[in-house]
C-alpha cells in the first residue's frame, strides 16, 4: 500500500506544563476535554436531537416558491403567397411565478407517535453521553491506580535490589574473613541478578501502565506527564452489602439502564406510528400564481397578457391495498418492541448483578489488602532477622536470600492489593451510576 502521510499525523499534545504534577482530578479534567469518545457521543446526541426537530417540522405547512418560464417559436405556411412571403413566424414567451402551500392537517396520531419515538431516542442519546463521561472517569481512575501500583512495584524492586547488595556485601565480607565460602558468594550474586531482573520487569510494567493511562486520558502516546502518586488514601476495614433499595436506586440512574428504557419506549411508540398507516390522512393545499405571456408575430405588434390564479383545496387519502406491506410493518414494529423490552430486562438484570458482584469484589480486595499488609510486615521482620543472623555468622545465606525474595513478593502484593481495592471502589461507584455524583452510599466505597 502506498503511504499516506496525512493519516499518520498524531494529534498535537495539549498544553501540558512540564513542571506540573497531575493528580487524579487533573487527569480526569484533561480526559474530558481531550478524549475523542466525548466528542463522538456529543455528536450522536446532537444528531438525535436534530432528528426530533425534523419530526416537529412536519407539523407546520410546507411552502414552496416556483418560477416557470419558457419560449416557443411557431412557423405556419400561408395558403396563398403574398408577395415573397409564404409563411408567418410567431413566438410566445412567458413567465409564471407560483407560491404553493402543502399541509398535512390530520393523520390520526402518526406524527405524534414518530415525534415521541424521536424524543425517546434523543433522551437515550443524552443519557449515553453522560454514560460516556462516567466511563471515561472510571477508565482514568482505574488506570491511575494501576499505574500507581506499577510504580510501587518498581520501588519495591529497587529496595529489593539494595537488599540483595547488602547480602552480597555480607557474603563477600565473610569470604574475606575466612568464615564464608564461594558457594555463598555465588548464591548472593544469583540473588542480585534475580533482583535486577525483577526490577527490569517492574520498570517495563510501569511503562506499559503509563501508556494505558495516556490512552484513557486520550492524549498522544508520546506525551510526557508527571503523575502524582496515589498515596495517602486510607481504606476502610470493610463495606456493607448492597440492599435491594440501594440496587433499585442505582438502577434508576444508571445510564445504560435508562438508555435501554428509553429505547423500549421509543419502540412502543413505533407501533402506534405503523398502525396509523391504515388510517386516512387529510391534506390542505393552496396555490397562488400569476403569468405574463407575450405573443409576437412577424410584422405585427406584440400582444401581452397578464393573468393570475389562486385556489385552496382540501383532500383526504387512504390506502386501500398494498399487498400486506402495512401489516408487515406493524408486525415488524411489534417484534422490535418485544426485542427491546427483552433487551431492557436483560440490561437491568445484568446491572443488578454487576452491583452485587462489584461489592463482593471490593470486599475481597479489602480483605486481600489486610492480609498482604500483615504478610509484608512479617516478611520485613524475617528479612531483617535473617540478614542480621547471617552477618553474625549464626545464619545461612539460603535463608537470607529466601527472605529477600519473600519480602519483594509481599511488598508487591500489598501495593497490588491497595491499588485493586481503590480500582474496585471506583468500579462499584461506576456500576452504581454515581461516577459523577456525590450521592454514593459511603458504606459501599473506599474513600
């Protein structure tokens, strides 16, 4: 394929200050102005509103202006030649401006049904536009916390590498003092290499998480943003269980549920619109026209005529036979309404299950964080004791290196569990439909 340079142009990076550190709120604000999903959803909502306006326009008369002009030339032979003339040439030219009015006066509710359908579709588009904003906020929030976890893994791996150096220094000192051996030094160097490898992996994971965060914000992948770490966020010991009242309140404001409900009502209005095709339609029409015609014959003076006409007509039309087309349209509208109703029930039930499942996930994440914190504290004590014992000559290097590896695993597990708890809290707020609201049940989220 030949290259197309214009298609390869990246979107310019927004005005981002290199000396500024962006927290979660600033990243969300940047995403809502830069992410293309918001512009797409806005245009879709605008198109739905325009569709409703176009249906409203059918209630008013349609007035058109027409101008008809023309020229004709005639040649008629004479029965007798007069001098050298054996034919008469004449021409007619004219101009007729017209103004016409067409108005559908009565249609037994068809336009009303179509207007209601368009209004429900517009409402669904507006709700989904809000849902897109909530999804962007959730994506940025989740990516921010996961990026923070990746940075914590790098910090833990860096500290583990420093611990491995301490073990290697101790092994080399013991060998130098004649109380160690080369096997201990080799084990310490192996632990050093493993710690360095773990650091490289953690740094790669951090870079990947950074790109995911940029993608959630909606900026160029080559953008450089300084991100404030997600530290100091306390977690509750536990959360409550969603009650039926909480679930019903959440379903009443979730964008996907409301959009599906509007789509169901729109499809029901479509049935009335299809049924109205069987009923007559009453029209009113009017016309006002004037004409200016000139007759010109060779050798004769021009004769001009000006005429005008106007009239008002009322008519009714009703289709009698269409080969079953209207009946099929009604059945199709009824089938569509049944499908959208079933779809709404599915969306509603799925949303309810998501709320319960998200609350369970958050409770599990909080329990994992408590367990991982206890594990990290115990692993730190074990490592300090193992290293001190090895330096004092009463321990062995295998215990020290195992404690070093265990401490890395425990610290990474704690940072991952902390980030998972925050992400689970954000997910619960998202499935509750409260990502842009302060009215979140505080017993259900981690602050």
